[in-house]
C-alpha cells in the first residue's frame, strides 16, 4: 500500500512536519444555492483528452452507539458523508498517480441547499488499477445531509498524472540471489529476501519511489525468451524508498525481468461537478461546459456564507478525570506549550478534548514519520533517521500504516508515554539553528479574539480559528 500524508484535522499546525498541513474551508451554516440537477449521462462527457469522472458510491454514517456514541460505529466509520468518484483514463493513456494534496474540494451540498463542507477534503489513499485505466478517489465531509434530502452534490478538481504511453525495459540474466542488482535505464534495482522453493522463487525488488510509481506492468522470461508466470504479493513505498514483493513460478535461478514503464507523464487538473443520490447512476461526469473548479456560484456562495459557530460535540459529553482540562481557554494553550517544552505528553493530552486524543497521537506519529524528509539531500542521514524511527515505533509497539483508525493504531499503547517520548525525539533531532520548541506539535503564541458562548468557545491561534469546549467546568481544545 502506498504511504501518503494524511490530512488529520489538527487545528494546530505541526511545524515539524509541514507536509501534513492541508488547507480546509471553514464549516459554513446557512443555505447556499443548490447545484443544478444532474444532466443526462449522454450530455455529460468530459473533453476527450481528460479523464471521465463519475459517482460510483455514496456513504452516509450517523452517530454510533454506546459510550459517547463511539463504542459501536456504523461500518466502523466516524460520522460523515463520503462520495466515491470513479476516474476513467482517456483511450491511449494511463493514470500514473493522483495527488490528493493537489486536488481540491470546493463545494459539497445537499439538495436542500445546505452546505456540508465541514472538514471537507479529497480523501487520502486514492486507488489506481494496475493497468492505469481507472482510479477511485473519495470525497469526505464530516457533516451529513439535512433531514428529508435525497441527494448530495460536489464540485472541485482532481490532480491526475497521466501518461501518454508506456515502454518495456528488459534486464536479461538477473540471478535470483540476495544483493544482486540490475538496471532499468539508469536506475539500479537490488534484490533481497530471496526464498527459493522447488518450483518457484520469491523475492523483493528494492527501488526508488520515482521508478516504482511509473511501473505499468512486470513480466518475467526464461533464457529462451519464454514467459514465466509471475505473482505480485505486495508493494509500497515510504518516503523515497519502494519495495515490490514478487514470485517467479519457475525452477530457473536466472531470469529476465521486464518492467513496462509509463512515458510522457503530465499533470492534469480535472474538474468535476457531480450529483449523487441512492440511485448511483444519477451521477454525471465533468462537463466541458462546467466552469473551472472554484469559480462561479460555488465559490461565491461559500464566501458569502456566514461564519460558522463552534459545533457542540454530538451525543453526551465524555467523562473527564480529576486532572483533565484547564480553567480557561488561555490556560489550555499555555499548558500545552509548557508541558510540551518539558516533554510531558500526558499533560498535553489532558487538555485535548477526550475523544480526540488518539487523533493527536496519530498526528504526532505522522510528524515523526516525515522527519527523514528533512534530510532528503543527505541519503545517509535520511537512512540513519529512518532506522532510529523504526526502533522508536517498535519500542512503543506502533505499526504503520499510521492512517488507520487511532483506536486500532494505539491499541495496547501507552499514549502518554508515546507522546512524551516523541517530544523528546523531536527536540533531540532539531537541526542547528532550529528552535526545538517551534518544532513541537502544539500551538504557538497566545489565543486571540476569544468568544465564549455557554460551554463552547472560539479563538484565533496563528491566524486559524480553533474551537474549545467546557466539560464539568474545565476547558478543552478541539483538533477539528
């Protein structure tokens, strides 16, 4: 599985991992003009040189059951609405990659005209077919359609890397042994984890991510040029390193390996304007006549919508401990800053809204995972950092992918100890000239423009609106 940055809705900027930051539109209340009704599929074709976009799935998840409405969750998902987009490559081309960070969700409404853009985003981990002919991208919002509504509509752009064709590159006489190397073009690939059986050999190809993401197909051949049956067991990348675990179903110990590599890769920004109801066929593809994403009524309506007030947590408030929370909004932020500087993860977590502490830990884990990117110009240093991080995560029994549900990620893990040790790790690896305090994933400065309404409050931190809630007389910060 490809490992990519996720947009965890931390209202706090993770200065140590800027790659995690992703812009979001603020939740909006009030009605917006509803998008036009879906057109007939025959009249909704995209330009021939752009991928076709259509709706292939819709999911609406309500509140769960049990403690705080989270003990039993429908489909094991958090409340919200998701629309799955199917993307079909134009004839003669292939989808090489989809950049979820370069993609954008501009509007998401129901047929009652209500904006659902709360925490709206193009979801991480898009899936692409092995032949590059199609892909799935999910649009995600935390809000749910209004009572009585029957459909939702969304508008935006998807950043798609398209290839204009592919070229086979064959390396002859590759001996299936640990440490053996061969070249595809100018790129060196190394074999590892070679395991031979009577009629097959299983092994891993270690290669750069830049090559891995452009592979269309893999083929094996014997000494006479005859095809060898091949099975692909697993693949993925982390930072700039990638792996392919393959199996050659042959007794031959020397084979030819052919990688068909995508050529002439170009980035396209594909607009979409779709409507989806329970009848999935009602969705339509991007129309050549549609305005570019972000223009027209969608953006104007979002800009004109009144600013949202902090949303109260749904369901009963969680139970808090005697040492949880702080006496004021200012005190919450100050405790986060001083506790982080002192390496006291438990004290930082104690002022985060109880049901969101796992998400904070998840954000810290991903901030750590991206530390090697700061040493991309020094491969040796990056490798050393990666090795240290592997040992660190092993110590705390945390296994990737870090994007899985926080409850699963931190099952059996002492979250307080993990966050404390993570702060120490980040400070220890601060580069010369960096301020360790600035690298810690906590808000900087003082909260401004504090507005309190009952048990809810908003404040501005680093130019961003942040929400707070009061439980049992104590204040807590929200991450979203």
